[in-house]
């Protein structure tokens, strides 16, 4: 049974646990608050996405509260359970996500009331909360007691011009004119197969690679169930294989006229730099993109695969609950997050 949350009030606003019947109102609130929700996802039903994200995750459903003014939902805050690993140890954490307050109720203490009372819903034994807030959510994330650790860097690798042109033949360019960006991106990714389909086929040897994951940094506890949940539900995600050596999960996006292949996951055995380089090369050969982007543990690891640092990055904010955590989660160098960890959440 979930812990009881006192029904606190902020002005005329009641804070209470999220209920299933709040679903439609919460999704409408998220769309209004962020302008578009889910962000950076085309052709996805918002209600289906909400259920996928908050109800069907492999680490359990989200703990969430709503702020209600009369019969109207005016605030929502969720903590998404997220299992981390480090050196073979499993560490339970929560991610603060989808923090939204209606425009009519901003500037008061609705946000702080949701943070204060919502924390009581979190299960015993978790070690930290963390988030990678966008610009709209950054100030509210700071109010949750999380401090900024630093920026998770992104790395980029240009695709040789000749290769990119061959992958986008003139006939293909003509055929895709006038079609929406999502359809064009899928066409360019035709050389890579649907992630869910590939993950099902390579389950045997990929599970072995994932079990040998003993990184000394904090990273997502990736197993087959996690990868299937994270990438198997959406057509945007494609996979490229290096037989029995690794899998890359890719999503193609456009920024103006530039096609960017976002390598959400680069899974290789024992952090094998040779396999990682070969897999990145295969992605370049398979996906019709001008640039590849990927996350790496360090610039040195990125350079081994032909990637260089890109400007900007993702803000990382953390609130440790236990004082004895090793490595120290308040240091950026303690983390190793993929681009798939940082997007859409």
C-alpha cells in the first residue's frame, strides 16, 4: 500500500496522490505547460506515451502527486523509479520528471507543496533523486533540493560527405520531398531495422554482454527487459548490430537541412574500444545521416570512436539521500549516461 500524503493546501489548492482518473487532465496540463508533450517525438499518442512512461516501466510505476484547485488539475510532479548500477552493485534512485504547474497557479507555493508532500510517496531504501531538466523545468528542479552537478556532454562524429550522399540517392531525395520530417527520417534509417525486432533476435548473446557490464561509474541498469521497454515501443528507434559484439540503437532527427543520427545506446562487451569503433562505423555506413551524436564516459573514449565534443550538453541535478554513496553522485565524473537516458524523460 502506498504511504498516505497529507492533503496540504497552497492557497485554495489541494495536494494529493495522483489517481488513474487524473490521467487525461494531467496529459492536457503537460501539453499546455510545455507547448508540446511528449517533446521531440512525432506521431506518438500522448496518452499512450504517458502510460508507457509512468505505468509500465521495468523498475515500477512512478510515484506522483497532483495539485487540484476545485475539480481542476493545476499541477503534476512524478518521480520515475530508476535502477542504477556501479561496479556490479545496484543502486535505487528516482528521477524527478514531468514537473508542471498551470500558468494560472505559477508564482505561488504550489511547486514547493508538491515537492514536500510528494517525497513521502517514495519507497524506502532509495539512495538519491536526480534529473536532467530542460530550460522550462530547471528552476523547479532546483526547488526540489537537487543541486547542479554539471553538464553531461554530447559527442559528435561527421559522416564523410561521399558516404552520406550515396546513402541519400537522388531518387530518394526526390521521392521524399513534401513529406513530413518523421517519414523522411524513417526512410533514411531504412538500413537499420526496428529496435524491438532486433532486440528479440539477439536476446541470447546481447544478454551476455549486458551481464558483464561492470562500469565503475553510475549508469542505468540495462538489461534486455529495460532495452525492450525503452526502445521497443516506438517506430523511431532502429538498431544496428555487430554480430555477437555489440548493438547500437539509433534515432534519426533533423535540424534544418542536417540529418543527425542520435546513437541512444552503444552496447559492446567489456567496453571494447575496437568493437565500439567498428559499431560506430557500421552505423555511419547504414544510416543516411550527416552527423552521428553519442554519449561517452570521457573525451578519450569518444575519440577512440572518432567522436569529438559538441557544444552544450544536458544539465544534471542530484540530491543524495545516503551520505555514504561511492562514487560520489555530486561529481559529474561519477556518471556515465547514454543519450537514450537523457532524452524523452
